[in-house]
């Protein structure tokens, strides 16, 4: 998985290799290749790419996903200049490649 030009993580032989700090990424990949981003914020919007290979190294899927996170700023009035991310309702985002077709599901945890 990558976001923009930055590689996020890779799963190979059921082992996950993170290329960014897990805390900064707030993401994990499930064994089926699904990328899960936790505590999603507007700044997570971007172009995500997943590339999947079979055991012999043959390309199985190469898909690009545009993620747009919408949300409204809470009624917070900072006293001093600060930088913060706007929280949105707790979403559950799943992407799965089946027969070279990418299926993306986004639901909100209520």
C-alpha cells in the first residue's frame, strides 16, 4: 500500500513491513490485504494505491483509490495557534481485491 508517492506498508508471507511510523500511519493491513485506517481525519484524504502479487511474483492487481474524508470542525476555539486534525465519526474502511476488481466499503460506526 502507498499513499501518494509514499510507501505505507507491505504484506509478504503473512508478515507486515511498515515504511512509516505505525503511530503516524494509524493503519494496519489485514491478512487478506485490506487496509484499515483508524481515527480517520480529513488529512487522510489522498490517493492510495494497492499492488498485489501472487507467490511467484506475478502481478495480480494494481489499483488506485481516491479517498476523500469529509467532516465538520468541532466547536473548538484555540487560545493560541495550534494544529489539529478534525475528527469525523468512527469509520470502518475496507478494500479487497477479487479477480482484479477492487471492492471498497466504508461504513460509519455509530
